[in-house]
C-alpha cells in the first residue's frame, strides 16, 4: 500500500514542480496525490480533451482552479505528456 501511495504522490509532485516552474499559483498547498493549480483558461482550453482534471472554482475572469489527481496506476509517461502540454501551452500564450 505505501509503495503505491508513494508512486501517486511522487507523480503528483512532479506535476506540481512543473507548474511552479511555469509560474502558475496554487489554490492551496498540497503534498498529496492531488494538486490544485490556478491556470489560465486559455491553457485549459489547449489541454482539454487530452487530460482529465476537475474544475474547482473560477478565480477570476480568465483563470480557473483545477484539480489534477494521480493514483497508483498513473504512468510516468502520462505525467510527462501533461507537463509537456502545459509547457507548450504556456509558450504559445
């Protein structure tokens, strides 16, 4: 059980680190398998359909807090793809 939990948290923290490097804020601090970044709506439009996330709250007219959640089954390659898509979206803005 702990090994599976460590994997989920490790992958979530990889997502967190990448989002922090892009300069996006977080709705709350989380060192768990759930991360709550506040992303520009334009970025979300660029990744929707390719990645699953939950909308938590609108934070202003152009930003939305979302929830990314990883699990024991989250593949590192899937996290790599999300990170690449977020970087690509940030570069095109």
